[in-house]
């Protein structure tokens, strides 16, 4: 990571704190580019797990910029997104398929059949089968080289919401259909024009396939993330705060924060 930052180690994980949001986003971009470069040198496809939300938008903007400058290609990349509302049409502007299309897929040279987002249009009776199939696609692609994550205000990752499962049970969670937590619904209210309009369910990659990625970057920006970040890094592992479960694979996780998101760390 090029820009000056302070390094911490919490919960066995590397934590890099950057002066501002731009520097933190660029550090995430650098780690993604390193994955693409390594894959290119090894003449194999890079397999990326991607996230949505406001946090990664500048990351995608930088990737698009570099692609346009002719220094970055997605021709040998496949991607798997963390989650999607259910049910939702991919054409709905609030769908994560549509978000990914706008911010990345339509702007770079990724092959359409390698840009995977869970399908919010599968019949409900087939949702579980579709979710299981998604996990098999990732495995068949050789597993995720890299997973980009954001953190919800309630500590969720993807749409793996707080639950009273044991840690062992939570770590085994596969990709599946879930109900959104009230805090998640409140946070999505703006996009949906009111909390009552938020689609209350989603398909999410499970904690098991997320944590199986060979490297994981958690990007958190802004003071509103300071509390969940501090809790996830310092509390013992619990399914009540899914981001604490990153501690179970600590050696492959890097947290990239801006100073406000690190504001509650000692
Ligand atoms: C949503 C997504 C998560 C994301 C989180 C944080 O709930 N399902 O994958 O990490 O929001 O979003 P934001 O980056 O907008 O704070």
C-alpha cells in the first residue's frame, strides 16, 4: 500500500488506517489490482467477490478509470457479487445487478457470462437451489481469490444478519435466502423511498463461501461505521455481530479504514 497509513493489529487481523476516504479507497483499488496482476502473471483467471453499497463506489470508479486509460483489463476476470434483493428484477435500478452494471460491468471488458450476481427473479421454490448452485459456480471457478466486503451498521457482511446461532453454526452458513434485519431495512429506506417500501428479503452469499476466499478486504469509510468497526475488531466472535467472524480467518483479512471509521479504536 503506497499512501502513508497507520497499521494496527486487532483480533489477529491487519488494520490499515488511512487519512481520508480517497486514500482508503485507493488502497482497496491497489489490493484488487495486485490480485489481477498476480493472476495475469500466472496466466490464470482472477476470481473476485464484489460488494455493493455506497462504500465501494469510488473503488469501481477508479477501476473504470484505469480500464479507460488502457492499463487494466477484466478480460480474464470472473466476479461473484455478495448479495441481491429478493424478489427483484435485474432491470430495477435498485437491484444490485443494476448497480454493478452501472458502476462496473458496463464500463469494462468483463465477459457478461463471468459477471455473476444472485438472481432476484428465480421462483421462490427454486431460491435455495439457485443459492446452492451459486456456491458451486464459485468452487468450479477455483474459489474466490479475493473478497471485497463492506460492513452494515449492525455488523452484517453481505446480508448475513445478526442471529442467535452459535459461532460454529454461523461459520457454516451457505448462500441462501434471508430476511433483512430492521437496521438494514432502515438504512435502505432512502434508496427505496421509505422503510415500508424496502424489499424485506434478499439472497446472500453465506459466511462459509465468503470466509473461504483466499484474501479478504473489509473497507469501511466514515464516522457512522466507527462503532460497528470497533466492535467487530475487539469483541469476541459472535453471530450477533457477523463481522466478528472474520477473526476466524484472521490471517487473510485486511481492514482498510479512513480515520473517521477508525475513530472508536484505541
Ligand atoms: C448493504 C450490502 C452490504 C454492504 C452494506 C454497507 O446492506 N448488502 O454488502 O456492505 O450495505 O453499505 P454501505 O457501503 O452503503 O454503507
